[in-house]
């Protein structure tokens, strides 16, 4: 079986968000996939298996399986075209826990068709604010089957960049994940964000496609825009082009392969 490491949402090596991609040659037990994800020790390891109707796709953090992952989907689509599992003109079709996801290739860019996700206004979470060391301008959340995801808007980009969480305290709040965001200062971006999910084994995710399914609708409503550009202000940085279309969000990004190998176990 082939395994790859890909930096997603970037065109430069060692930037963006790294994901492992394992192209399965046969079905494998969940415990085996979980063990490999722990071995790879990245925010996500994607497992892809060809079927008659496209590809089955699953994502595992070092701690658990997740229902949606943008950067690992981008990485997987990149590998399918790079190593000719698909022709450049073919659409990638993924059967996932979040339904059918598709991707198409446009030169060096890949466009992902993902479900739009929405947050609702919520009461201020003082424990979460304290764990992150900030005061939220607006507290919002989405109740998911895997727990509450919070989106906290703060006053400025400087606050987003300066956040230094107590990750143990963040995990103790029970939040599945936390997006911290603000308007962007630079005119080429609409918003900036960072994403923390210590409860699922990801202290800070460098560039998070799934978070932008929430950010696109949140900032789309606030700015009255459908096409937006997000800047994720992690140490590795990343840029995601978003287009909100009703119940779907199109995410555009690039990817670069760092290494590939062969599993012998």
C-alpha cells in the first residue's frame, strides 16, 4: 500500500497543513487505521479506497475518527491526480460520513465541494475565554454529534494572532473545537482565523478546511458576500478561497507532496 505526506492549502513545501494519505488496497479494521494515524502523528491521516461509485474516504486524528476534514480531502484529491488514479479531467467523488464530497482540478488549484455549516449565537463561555486568554466580542456555536464547536469573534487580527491557549483547560471545557476569528486588516483577505481542537488530539490545526465551512457562512452573512478569502494565522499560515452557495461551500487550494512510500505492514 502507498502512503504519502502532503502539505495542503499551500504551494510551498513545509507550509500549509500536512496530512498523510493512505491508499488502501483492501479494507482494513478501524483499529489498524487508528494505529497508523497515531504512527503518522499528524492532525489527520486520510484513508482512501476505490469503489465502483468513486472512493470511500475516512479521516483519523491521532485520537479519534472525525466526520469531516478539508485539508486531508484536498491532499487525497491531489494524490489521486498526481499518481494517475484519476485523469486530470475526472472529478474526484468521495463517499464520507458527511455525504458525497467532490473535487475538481483546475490547473494547479483544486476545488472542493463541501457542505455549508452554520453557527448560532450563544451565551458567553467564560471558561473557554479564560482558557484561551481572550474576551470574545461574539460567542457562537454549532452542536454536532461529536460535541460543540465554538466560533469566537474577537475585536482585531492582533488578538487572533496573540492567542496563547491553555490546551488542557480548553479540552476540559468539552468543546470539540474552537475557531477564533476577526476581520482582516489586509485588503486581500476578508477574515483571519485560528483553530484549536485539543479534545480530539489537535492542539492547533495549521490550516483547517472544515472550519472554513463555518467561517464562509459566518462572514458571508456579516459582510454580505459569497466569495471570500480567509487567512489562517497559524505558524505555518494558509490561505483558503471560499465561495458560499446556499447549502454548499466551495473551497479552493493547492497542495504539494512532501514524500511517498510503501507500507510493509
